[in-house]
């Protein structure tokens, strides 16, 4: 919560600085510039604003202890700029990401094959594959061993419950457009995508 408040305060400060700079430029333009010069200065002002926004984002990312959360926030902003449409029949990105979880690792693999551009959708598809494929393999092995060691039935049952909860949370987070990383598995999925092999 404190990090969110601090980042909002920083954003407001940056916005106020930009506003002050744009007002100064407008005054300069009004004082002695002709029509052509006014347009050029306005364009320069817009370019300057974009550069300062990028610098502000870079400065925010390098501070303090919440680097992981800030990294996720930067990734969410980058994903928002990509656009909402995907190459999967023109679906919105949140619907395509939801589909990646809907059929567990089957649809995750299908979405990975079909979607080549949208990184938000590809991340959720890869996370779905990693969670559910590894979960099914582990639970299958433990299920076979449970015939020999009875207490393993409880672990298999709890593991299945955990997979169902991950399935529901994954679909919800994908549908709401959140770049949500499950512990450990999210990092694995992200690294697999960054490696460029998939």
C-alpha cells in the first residue's frame, strides 16, 4: 500500500512538473513566435513529455526494496501499450489469456502455438503449461505411489485441490488483465519465454 501511495505521489509530482514546463513553453510561444514556430515548439514539448515519462519510469524502477512489484507494474504498463487484440481470431488479450487456462495445459500449448506477438497472452499460456503439466505429472507419480504408501492419498488430494485453485485464480487474473505471476512457476514461465526457444 505504501509503495502504491509513494508511486502515486511521484506520478503527481511528475505531472505537475510537466504542466509547469508546458505552461512556460506556451508563454514563450505567445511572446514572440510566429505560427510555424508555435507548432514546432508544441511538437518539441510533446516529445519532451514522452522522454520525461520514460525517465520517470526508469527512476521509479531503481529505488528501494519493492523492486519485484515495481518490475511487475512496469511490465503491466508495457503490456497495456501493446494493444488489446491478439492474433488468435482477433480476440481481446484477456479472453485469449483466459482460454490459455481454461483447458489447463492443453489450451496453454494451443495458445502458445497460435499467439506469436502478444507477450501478455504468451506469458499466461506458458504459466498455464508449466503449472498444469508439472502438476499432472507430479500428481500422477504420487498417485501411483499412493497404492503402496497410503498417506500419499492425502497429499494427492490436496495437490489436486491446489491445482483447481490455481486454475480458478489464473483464469480470474487473466480475464481482469492482470500480469499475475504465481510463486516460482511464474518466474520459470517468464524465463522460458525470455530464452526465445519457445
